[in-house]
C-alpha cells in the first residue's frame, strides 16, 4: 500500500444482481465516511448516471472505465480471458498495478477467483483460494474456511485453511492464539468422512493450535476460533445460516398474527432494537468474504448484495489492507511448507 | 526435460492427476480440472517458459497436445531470437 495516501479499494460497479445501482450507492455510503478512496470500475455512463442520484460531490470516489461485463453463468476461465476489459478484470489489474489496494466484487465468484489467480497469482503454500468469513456480531471471534471456493477438497488443503484462518483470527479478530477445530459429525477422532478423518491427522501434526473435531452445535459457541471445513459444506452452511434471520422473523409474524398488540410490540422490538432479520449477517463480514490465498486482497460479495453490504465490504477490505493480511500470511505459509506440513 | 514433459509435470501437479494418464489427446475435462486449474496451469506454464499466452490462443487449445504444440513453437521462436 502506498504510504502517502488513504487505502484505495477498487469496486466492481457492474457485478451483482442489483448493479450498478446498489453498488454505486454502497460506494457512496462508504465514501461518506471519508477514510477510504474508492475507484468505481465499470461502464462510465451507467456509473455516472447512478452517482448523479446521490450527493457525491467531494467524496473520494473516482471512476475507471471497463466496457465489458462478465455475467452469471458464463464459464469463468474463458470469460476472464475473453473479456479483458470487463469490470472484474480491470478492477483486479488495478490491484496488480498498485493503483488500488483491494478489490470488492459481487460479480460471479468463479470469475472473480479466476481473475485473481490469473492476475495476482497465488501465495506459495496455498494451491487454491478459499473464502473465509464469520457469522458477524451474532458469533464474533469465529470464522469459517472454506465457505465455497473449493467444493472438493484434499486433506492437506484443510491445513492451508487452518493456517490462513489462524492469520485471519489474529490479524482481523484480535485473537492472539486462535484455536482450530475441524467440523465433523462427532467430536471423537474417527468421526466424519474420509476427508475429515485424514484431515484430522494432518491438522494434529501440523503445528496449528488444533483442538480436534467440533460438531455443528459447537460452531456458534466459540469452542474453536477457526473452523475448518470443505467449501461444499461451508457454502451450504453459510446460506442456511443467512436465511435464519428472515425466516425467524416471518415465523414470528405468522405466530403473532392472532395477537395484534403483541405483534405491534414485537415489530417495535425486532425492527429497531433487535433487528433479528439481520442477526446472522451484520458488520464488516456482512455480505462478503475475503478470498484467501491469492496475492492481493480480494473480497467476494454475494450476487444479491445491497448497498449496505458493499459499504461494509469496503470497510472490511480497508481493515484487511491496514492489517496487512497478505504480509502476515506469506511467512506463515512459507514456514509450514518448509516444515513439510503443506 | 522436454517441453512436453515439463508441461505434463505442471498440469499433473495442478490438476492432481497422475502424469501417466495425460496424453496429447487428453482434455482438461478428461482430467476433471476446473476453471481455476486451467488458469493456474496457463499461468504456471507462462512463468516456467517466460512467455505470455494470449487469451485468443489459449481458447483454441482443444487438448493437451494443442497446449504443448503452442508452447513448443513459442519456446523455439524464443530460442531463435
């Protein structure tokens, strides 16, 4: 990061179900805080039109032109290579060139990952990127890795996730000696599928602060700070978890229909004081996660994310830059690789 | 080590397949390699041979043999220069 300027985040303005409206709005929200520079990357006419809807004068937001857009459903590798002027690729290259310190995109996550691998490269010791993230303010101090980048994992990848997750917990969650748990179907050593059973032994011998298997019921308790799991389970778990708030609110509304007074009180409480619909995704982890393993800070946001998610994601990207997570991860992975653990 | 053997090493390492099953007719799909594997293989080969593989060329590769032939021709031109 350049020392003489604020952290600069490249924002893919064209990626996501509600792009560019919600993305530009999110950038404006983040820009209003004034502690981060933002480069909106995309089709200039569309971005200018959206910016004109907001009071953005004087905000630290500039535009970078990218004429193409990678859409959901396009094969990631060929889309990235076929569309060098896409917002995802142009934004990634801004990080590569040092013009920006981080990127956030709600575009197709496969394309974001491919672009990051192609243009930023991988950090030695981590073969494939992994998405790490937590469960927001509802369960602070825990994070899960991988949340969906690797549907099929090899046992040794779980060790890389544990190493990266430990760096994440130390640098971003402020946990000095994070514990690592392996998500399984039981706490005993022999529980779980082949991946988990093999991963258990590798983690046990790896030198990370491994506390053994943890079960689904342990996730939110903070029994382990870093929860290692394959991307298939991680993604299913994340989406299920994120659906709980809205579902619980709907369920309560339905149950309280017959009691108008109670319903009114509940609405007051749960809309304002305890926004239960947001319980499962609040704070800087809301709506996006860091793509770990690539040689640059990349935040992958949900396709359906809204302005507040983007604003939080930008804040989270800034925090990751300031914490120098890449600088912290490189020597850790190098050490584990040297010791033959990766 | 020949260009083909070097590329086979790289692809085998990235796609986690045994070198012996990679023939010139093999496709990335045959090797169950996904998008990231393909990109990582291209980047690794570019670095190993200090060449840049333009996107339009990479898209033409139908199989491992096409990939190898392209890199061989680029490597030969580089040696001549």
